C-alpha cells in the first residue's frame, strides 16, 4: 500500500491495545485542544530507515516460513508430534499448524508446507522420499526439494500415523478405521475390519502390519485385510496400546498407564517399567518409547498433579535396571510459571543409540549424543514490563506486544493471570517516553496460599498509581494509554484513572467490568465496558450502547477514526467510530474467527487486528482483508516494530514479518 508523508511524528500510535478494563468518574478538566486533522502515514523510505530490534534473530531463512520468522521460541514454538530421523544425522519433526522442522548439519530449517493442518505422523524411506500425515486427510510427500499434498482415499478423514519398511511399502492409519497402503505408485484403502480410530502402526513387512484401534485393541493386517490380535493384559485383552515400536524383529508395546511388553516368539513378555520416580505419588503417564534393543530402551514420563504444576523425566533400561535422567539443573520441577518449558518432553525417538531426540509441547527439544542430553530450544529474553530485573519470557504465558516509537524496543506483556499465570498488564510508548502497568508485588515462595497481587502504573514523569482493590480480580485487564507526559490513562477491571501532569484522579467508576482504554487527548478518552463504549467528551461521559458486542481492544489514528475489536455472540466483530457514531463493520475477513484480541496501526490506512486461530486482519483504508500467518495458535498481540510487523500469542509465541520477506 502507498504511504503519504507525515505532517508530524508517525509514531504517536505505535502501541498494542490488548484486552483491557477500566472504570469512570464524573469529571476531568480540559487540558488541551483535540486533534482536528488526522496524522498521515510514514513513507516506505522512512520505515526502511528504522533499525531492527536487537531481540530479532538475524539469520534470515532458517527460522522463517511464508514470510514470517520465529522470535520466540527458537527454533520454533509449535507443539511437535512425531519425528523421522535418518542415519546421516538428519531429522524431520512434524507438529501443529503444518509444521515441519528439519535438522541438518547442526542447523534448523522451518520448512514450507501447503497446509496449516495439525501433522501427526512422519516416516521416510530416504531423505528424498518422506511421507507426513495429519488432520483433515492431510497427506504430504517430500521429494528432497519440496513438500506437496497428495490426495488419498477417504478424503477429509484425519490421519493419525504413518509407517513403512521401504519406498514401495508404506501404510497410513486414521480415524473411523481408515487404513491406507502405498504400493510404490498409488495409495489404496485396506479393509481394517473396524470403524474405531486407528492410531499406532508397526511394520515388520508387508504381511506383518500391526495397528492400534481405539476401543477394540490391536489388529494384525496384510494387504488383504486385518484380524484381531489379543493384547498382553489378561483382564483387558482388547485394551489398545498407547505406543508401538519394532526393533530387531521384536515388537514393544506400551499400555497406559505403566505396563510395557515385548512380543517375541509369538508370545508377550513383561518388559518392566520404572516402579518409582521422583515427583510424589501422582498418576504417571508414559509416552512413545525408543527401543534400540533388549538392553537399550528409553521412555518419557509426564506428571501433572495440578493444572499449574508438572514434572517430566526420561527413563532408560540398560538390560538390568531402569534409571531416570534428572531434568536440567535448576528446574527439577518446571514450576512456577514454566510448566511448558524446554523440559516438557512427550516423545523419544531417533535414528540410533547415539542419535536420539526428546520433543513435545511448545517446541520442546532435547538431543542425546550417546552420553548426554542437550537442550536445543531457546526462549528468547524479551524485556517484560512486569519483571524488568528478570527480562525473560517463559513459554507458557500468552503474550501481548508493544513497541517503542522508533521500533528498537519491544515489550512482551503476559495477557492473562491466575494462580500461577500472575504477570499481566500493558506497555505504551511515544516520543515523550514509556508507560508501564506492572505488578506491585511478585508472589513470594512458597506459592501457597496465594497472596492477592496489586499493580502499579509507572512511566516517564508519572508518579506510581496503585491499582486493584481488595476483592478485585487479579489484574489481568490492567492497561495504559497516553498521548503525552501530561495525558496518561490507565485502568483495571473496575476503574479508570487519568494523569494530568500533576496528579492521578479517578476518571470512571461503577460502570461494570472494563476491558480497554484509549485516549486522543486530555479531553477525549474512551473506555470499553460490557456491551457499551464510554467517551469522556470534555464535560461528561457519553455512552454508546453496543448490544451483544463487547470490545477487548481499542485503537485510533485520531479522534475521528477509532476502531473497537472484540466479540459479538459467538463471532469476532469490529466497530468503527467516525467522530459521530459507532458503526459495525461486517467483513468476510472475520469468517471463522471467534474473537479479536488486539488492534493497532501506523495510521488510518494501515491498521491490524489479531485474534483466535491465528487470525490477522489488515485495514488499508477501504476494506479489511485476511493476512496469512503460518500458525493456528490464538494471537493476543500485534505491533508495528519499525519497518516490520510482529504478532504474539499462545504459550509465549512471537513471530515477525520483515518488510522484505525472507
């Protein structure tokens, strides 16, 4: 889109307004005249002259796909579901949002795929002949150069696993009993004899295929069909295994929660499993094993005694005893606030005893080189408005974003709070300075019972304001917006305050829950409440009813061009203020989007809104359109960062779109 030259600083509105809350008071003084003309857009040359933030990776292509690059996590933050590793040391991981992550010669590449479907299985005959399967009947093939989609029988049915023994003998299993076989030239359907979901495949040959059915247990298959295979549990012979593995003519099967067996010589044998491990007596969940032979077996264990506390371990069988691998130093329990950490491992697989991988949630990655496990995932240290003395953004938090006026600084602000998700708030900056809402008191240890947190507003030339009264909710809607050092507005769920350069005063109170705040000047402020938008118009608060619609974020190019985004009923909605009235803007760009969480822009003809399911919308001054983003995770933040555009969302994810896409 073309840019017009600005008549003044274009950075007045470089800010993220993510879901917020405020409360009103009866009157505020008039401190300045309101804008009468809109600011113009920066030119492309002016944007290109801005620096890239130091937090941004500079390697270019490896962590980039479809014009977007991972900032946090590294190498990427989608949950990984399956791995195929080759003896050359190469490895391919697949996961949510069509993710294929390739490891080669010590470097990562986030590979381009033609889908955003969740990929659940991968197997290859060679590095130039690999199959991956996933939701919605997704079946992809890699020929060494590119991933392409392949139509298969049973179109639209989720495929859950794929395995093979050669380039001309590959099988895929899915929901509803769908079983497919690749004979080297075409995929054909095999009668599985069941309508149950098929989840785990194990192949020793074309006539020796095992598959796990959800309710009816194991099935033995050949190209002509399948028959039932009794399991090893005498009291439950039709219980399906949670994982299958073959090695040296043997089959290993893991049965939840803690039974491990090997099939050899036509009979089942108990392989044993760790009887006790650290972490107390909570239920243990074991996941996909890696089996190198009778004396080399790895298992991943995961325990989650509460929704906010988790333990993860790796166990090894050496032929005589089970031992467990301690987590990395400093995190024996990935807690507090880190339960989706680099140690959140749900799978162990690899190419051989000296080349194993542990992987799982939010891109967690460990690698075994035969003697030690190395952590290969990094959480980038983005400065946080809440804990500047500890500038680390952990993986489990949902993040909003804010950018400094010159684009050189970015803040990642957790957007929710709760028993352990305690950081929340907002950051805002313009040419005159920075304003932050942050916790007044961090949680002390131990974390139980939980104290009530409070928040404070701090910023250039602004005295701290203590927020959150006793009995209020956690400060998950604390927000701040400003236009100058003597016009700062802040809010929590119950009240809104205004700073006039000398003192804070309550601006709004007693209007129910508040969600967002925005100001165009000392005599023009907006607050979003439940099904209404409230405006301070110099003398009093004026109310605009929005039945069914509640805004979670506000942003305006100027006083007569303001956007409110949020939810109306079961779908996302946008409203626009033209200086006189609020009008709902209906657009195909919101199709399938249930919630919009953030809105921000550079000027009136460049505005962005972010929301559920990876939805990113752009306004060009005439219409809203959908911007492709290679993720299906919920987005909670969007910010112009210098000449770039950044988005953030679930589990600490941050993506950037360079102006010149790599």
